[in-house]
């Protein structure tokens, strides 16, 4: 079995340099780093992460707590976090808190027991107990997608302006009764997208009608119920905005059950694009979040925090893209 000394001899460098490359403990010239990595590959050297963790109290692992199973957006986040973590030499431990405050406490405890160096968490709508627990654990944490306050490192997409753009675009097609199927109350994403909806109405010169905003609880089943409710009103909407991709799926199910065609009978635009949105007929007009960039930024924030625990917390907001297709009622 190859040793670190074998790698050093093969690459023509010192053992200390090999260690710095493996552990990212000091900058190494790119040519030297490439030579060390080539030697590792040729010799089949395996770094003993467990032994290193006993010496440094670091495990080179990151814990990720997101509700990936219930939200396709978080599946893309998971893939992006994993790629960025591996590129930085970290392994990833993943747990699903199911967007439930009690379960997320168990999830974070579990990750902490696995001695992760830090965590990336998409908090629930009631994160108070979670914040207390993380403070007690003193584990470096980055909050992702949902914001919890300026005292923490956190990264999300812009929410308000892109939602407003969906509303104004529908208004430009002649719609005056535009409904919003909103996410779980208490989430920062829900609050900001509802604010964006209201901003869009103001920009279009349309009144805000509270009966046209219904909670879909960020889930397909909730959106399905919300859609049936909205279309059962005496004066139903002629256009719908859904506030995430899971709710878009529920809304489409409800419209199919009601035998309503999009956009002939009702227009639809959604926050969150997904890889198969252009396979629907009609193709879905959507706001696309930069999920891979958000994931990479979260890993970057966490690594910065690990390297400099005393630095000031940062909040990053990344821009979204408007993807114009045909479900809004015009040619994409």
C-alpha cells in the first residue's frame, strides 16, 4: 500500500507539501498540486481521513439537511452541494428534516453526532429551537434558501422581483384576476414571494384581492386543494402563479381533473423551473433559480467560516432567470 512518503518521492516534493495538498492547509502552486495529485492517482494512494481527524479534530465532512424527497428543487441543491464539497475534499452526510421543526432537531443532532465539521441547512418555517440548538452545539452552519436573520451565513435566490415579473407578464396578456398559490407560511421564501406578487399587482395597476392568495403549503397536495378552491370562487382567477415547482405539479393535476386547458382556459406561470418543464404541453413559463450556484455559494460560505470563525456573517442573494415559454398564453 502506498504511503504519503511514496507520493512525495514520486512527485519530487516534501511530505509536508503532500499533506498541504491533501488537507488544504496551505496554498500550493498549481503545478506542484497537479504533480502531487498525479502521483496519488498513479500510486493508488488513499488518504486516511479517520487518522487525520483524531489529530486535527476535523473530519473533512459536511452535513446537509434539506427536504430533498419532497421538493425537486432541493434535489438539485443536493447534487450541487455534493459536487462542490467533493471538489473541496469534503465528504457529505445528508439527512431529510421533512420541513418539520421537531424532526429537523433530530436531524441536526444526528449530523452533529457524526462529527461533521459544519452544516448546510434549509430551515423549517419555525426554526427557533433549531437556532438555539445550533448555538449550543457551536457548529458552523450556513442556512440555504430560507433566511433566518442577518446574524448567520445564508444564501438564497432573489424572490420578490422575479415573482413580480411573473405577475406583470400575465397582466400584459390582459389578465386582471391573477391568483397566487403561496408556500408554507413562516418561510422567508413565502413571505418574499407574496410581497413580490403584491409588487407585481401594483406595477400592473391591479388591486390586491386577498381571496386570490391561497396557501399551498409548498406541496403538490396543498396546491391541488388550493387550485380547486380558487377555481370554485364566484369570480375565479383567469391566471395562476405557483410559488414552487412541487405546487406547480399539484396545480396541473387539479386543472386536469377540472378538464381545464392551459393556457386556453387558464394561464399558468411558476416560480422554480425544472428540467422537464419544457416537456409539458404547453411548455411552462417559469422563474429559474440558480440552484447549482446557490449550492456552490453555500459550500463556499461554510468553508470560509471554517477557515475564519470570527469573520462577519454574510447573506448572499443570487439572481434568477425568467424563462418565457407558452403556458402564460403567448408564444414562448
